[in-house]
C-alpha cells in the first residue's frame, strides 16, 4: 500500500512521531492515509493509541523501502 503522505520520523524519539502525525493528519483528505516511519519502539504502541483516542483508523504496520518500521493511519474525520 502506498500512503498518501509519509512522515519521516526515523530520527525522532517519543513523543515526536505522534506529534508529527497529529500536525499532519489534516494534510490528507478524509479517507486518505498517513504513514509514520519511525525507529522509536514506542511508535508501535503510540500510533494505534493515537488512532483510538482521535477516532482514526489504524491500518497496520509494514516496512518502508529501507526496512524501517512504518505505521499507517487512515483519516476518518
């Protein structure tokens, strides 16, 4: 799956990847996807928690082209 927007948060530590996700979620249309690429192990828990708290859809985890963990969110509202 190719996201509509991919945020490079590889060098950011908690809570910065989630802050960036919150700042850029509105950059995609409702129904669009934002992927957060982050080496920070907390992102694996934080991105799904962000989705639950904000009423967005957590699509899942895969890997970016370089093998870095990538977490995808679908904008619901």
